C-alpha cells in the first residue's frame, strides 16, 4: 500500500505527479458535463438546439464561476493557515466558506432562472433558439448551488489531503451524467430537457456527497466545525480567487464576441462549429486546470511554512511538467482532429469542414495555454490575487477580445480561430514578466 502524501512533504517529480493526477482526472470528468450534453444534443436533438446551448452557456459559466472563486481563493487561505500550524482556525475558515458557497449558489440560481430569457435575447438568440436556450438554462440552474459546492470541494479535497476521494466523487458525478444523458436523450427522447436534467442531477451528486463526507467522522486534514462569520477572510478569499472568477466571466464575454463574429462569417454553422471545438478544448484545458488545482495547496502550504527551497523546486518541476504536457496535447489534438469532429458534427458535411479547419488552428493554443494558467494559479497560491487577476484578465478578456474583433476583419473566418493563439502569445509575455519580477519577493 502506497504511503499517503501530505502537503508538508518534499515533492519529487514522481510524488508531485502522483498527488495531482486525481485532480487532473477530476477536472476532466467535470468538463465532461457540457461535452456529453453537447454530444447527445447535437446528434439526437439537432443543430439548432446545439447552437442554443452554446449561446446560453456563458450565463451558466459566469454563475458557476463563483464556486471556483470561493474554492481556489479559500483553499489558498486554509492551506496557508495549516502551514502556519493553526488547524482549528483553518477548519473554521473552511466551514464558513462552504456555508457561504451554498447560500450564494441559491441566490444566484434564483436570479439566473428569473433573467434567463432576457439574457438569451441579449446574447443574440432569436426565434426557436430562445425557447431552447431558456429551457436548458432554467433546468440546469436549479442545481447551481450543488454545482458551486462541487467546484469548491474540488479544491478543498486537495487541502484535506484526500485528492483520490475528490476524484471518486467527480467520477461518480460524471458517470451519472453520461448514463442519464444516454437514457433521457437517446432512449426516452426527452430532448433538450433530458440533457439539462442529466446535468442537474449529476451536479447534485457532486455537491451532496462531499457535504455528507465532511459531516461524518473522517481522517481528512480539515473538517467541519462550529464557526462564525469571518468577513475579512471571505473578502480575502474573493480577492485571492478573483482571477478564477475573472477567467469564467471573461471567457463567457469572449464567447459572446466569438459567436457574434461567427454568426457574421458562417451563420448558425459557425456557432455550432465553435461549440464543438470548445467542448474538446474544455477537456484539454481541464488537464492544466487539474494540475494547478492539485499543486496550488502545496505551494500555499510551503509558502505559509516559509520553505523557500521547496517553493523553488515546485516552481521548476511544475513548469517542466506543464511544458511537456503542452507538447503532448498539441500532438494528440492534431491526430484526433478528424475523429473528434466526426463525432460531434459528422452528420453535416459543411459543418464538419468548418469545424475541422477551426479545430486544427485552435489546437496550437495548447502549446502556450498551460504556462499562462500555471502563472495565474501560482500567484493565487502565493495569496497574491492581484497579480493572478491581472494575468487572467489580460489573457481571457483583453487580448482575446481585441484579437477576435480585429483579426476576422483581415482573415475572415480563419481570423476567429487565430484569435486564441494571438491572445495566448501576448499573455505568455505578461506571465513571464511577472514571474521574473516577483521571484525575489517570494523567493521561488
């Protein structure tokens, strides 16, 4: 039986990879939610409902992003507090953040359900697409509190030194989604409602099981306890995790801009093609996000404990792993381009051709994306939410927005696909500058 890895350990390449693998697989299964919905809707319900999901998805991701914010920001504080040797205080912070997540999720779900239709119209939905978009959003948003809890617990399972348990919960939720999508959409023919129900139920699984675990007797490094409002900690949590929230909001805004340009140059087919490309991108980028979720609490712990040698080692090893994974991802994406595009949109030859070309261009962004994601997350783990937010804001909103507004005017449809590569290159420059500028301050 392999020894349990603790945050206080020295991390070799082998130990670091072993520790983060559950988080990587966990994020891949989390990304499967939208991917499976899109796959079944595209093939069994139709092109227009598929485009409608892609159009309304920014609303769902913006609201769900608050869970990522509280999880990543809170984890950095709780892990640092553990590093300082204050376990009881860490448990109180953890409990308060989880309660805040559940309450915030309920409020945001109600607002999302109420404003789903005007938001759909604002995003450009017309005619039949409005009905499809609103129906899907309202059903999925019922489970928003659970989705936010799942996102938050994904981070805290790492701090609790239970990454494998976090993986098991996410796999269970992912399998639930796949099985219910097959039943509701392919077998029972519930259409778009079936896909939304499958996602909502699977998110409930992902949110309820961790609550049950932490309420029971367990051996985790953190646990629920009696707590009180820690407003200053909550503010710091939101500040630390602001880059993750910014990433979700920015990605959603950029998606709206992409859809606008795609409607101009390729119509409904362009939106559907972008949806298929992004579903695959969710899985590839999830690998990077899973890595930084797993490595973040380690960085926070050793930063809190003042172990600068370990910080230096973690930074070097992490970058080496990220760059290696980036090259593998690009190679894999190019090899799988044809079968993946056939899987999503093979029923329409014109749509398939648009998707395949876009996919082949977009794939080159994987070479750089991992470095930028690591840079932003690294500063979150160091409790520097400001730098993390700047990197994230420029990468996911400013650079992409400018690129997607300018490049299509020069290269037309290809300009849309080249926008992400341009944005990642510019972001890499910013990330490099910050990593060099802050190295003496944090001694990494």
